[in-house]
C-alpha cells in the first residue's frame, strides 16, 4: 500500500513539474528570455582568426567581455584582436594555438589561466571541411577533421570545465552544424565529427544536470551553410527555406541564443521542422523531400580553401 502511495506521489510530482516546464517554454516562446550580462566575463573563442569566430569575438567585444582568442593563424588572430580593441575592448588576449594538438591545447590553456584567469564562456568554433566523398578522402584528412572539429572540444572541456564547476559558473558553447544533425552527401567525415561534437556537448550537459551543477550552461548551435568561405561554392535550391546564411546575421543570432541560455539553436528555423519530419516519416519519404530540396547536391560546387589545414 505504501509503495502505491509513493509511486502515485512521484507520478503527481512528475506531472506537475512537467506541466510547469511546458508552460514556461510557451511563455519564453512568446516573450523571449532576458539576455544575461556578459560584461567582464572571460570568453574564449577557438578559430577566432577569421570567419564566424572573428564575428563572434566582435559581438562579445561590444558587450564588454574579456576576450581570449585562439587560432592556428597568428596573423589573422592578431587582426581580430586589433578589431576587438577598436570596438572598445580593453582586455583582449590573442594566443596562437593549434586546437588539433592535445598537448598544445593544454599548454596554452595553462597559460590563459595564469595570464587572464578562469574562462567562464568557452566557444568551440574552430572547424575544417574536406568536402570529399568518403572513399576519396585520404585518411590523414579524415583524422584532421576529427582532431579539429571534435577532439579539440574534448581537450578544451578538460582544461576549462573544472574551474567552471568549482565556481558553479560557466557556459559551454558547441558550434556544431546542420551536418551534425543529418548525413550530407560529400561530407561524411565532417558530419561524423560534428555529430560527435553534438553528442559530447549534450552528454556533458546531462552529467552536470545529474550532478546538480546548475551554474553550468550549455548551448549547441547547428547552422546551415554560412558565407564565411568555408563552404565556398556550395548551393541551396530553396533559399526561402534553407538560405545560405549571412555571417553577420548568423553571429548576431548565435550570441543572442547564448545570452538567452538556449540549449539547442538551429538556423534557419526550417531545420527544426526537418528534424521533426525525419523522426517519424518513412525513409523513402524523407529521401524524396531531400531530393525535392536538392540537398543531396549542395556540395557539388564546393571549392576547397587554398590554405593549409
């Protein structure tokens, strides 16, 4: 009898809390959550020397954050540093770091802790793309994709998460991709690495939740192609539904999602609908939709960047 009462009580508590979370989500959908203040927060951005990383740095610069910029490209990273200073940031630190090298990540991370302090917002943005069909992609390029797009997240989490836990304050941001949600023709190694990054970020979030570390936030970002040069030559047959995103717009929306502490952020919004359809439609129907949207040929015109990976 007591077991039934206990089970009923647990069920009612669960239903009550579930209803509250649903109502809360509906309210925030109509009235966006207030953005948190990041002035003075130490924000580390990997891949800050160009593209989306640079634009994210400038967004946080305008909000008064302390910037820590990492990139393997020293010249580009120092240019971002200069631009951030011109935007009004008095504390910006540029470090040359190859995020694909575990020992280098740990070494530079220790340097950051000593010279700047505890990182409170970690944005894993660095990424590369080979754009080759699976059987045509050399092993070393596949390994490089995983080293930069996924393994770097492991090492930076290991380096900076302990201080966030100790302070009960931190925000982990994973820049994944729409290719971290669905398989894409011509992006097998990239998709695999972005799926892995998504899975890591989600798993670490669950760990912090189970351990009641409520001060640690997570945001997983999955954008469609962005006009940063990384996917030069890629196309979309339905720009009204799946537009190739303007970099400044993408950076602004990503920062808004971070400041509103959203767990998942897909852009454009049509991606949410695509994932919903994928979850229950027959495979043949999903493939027909992909063919109609010409998604399977989006990489046909891809132009590889003329620089060392």
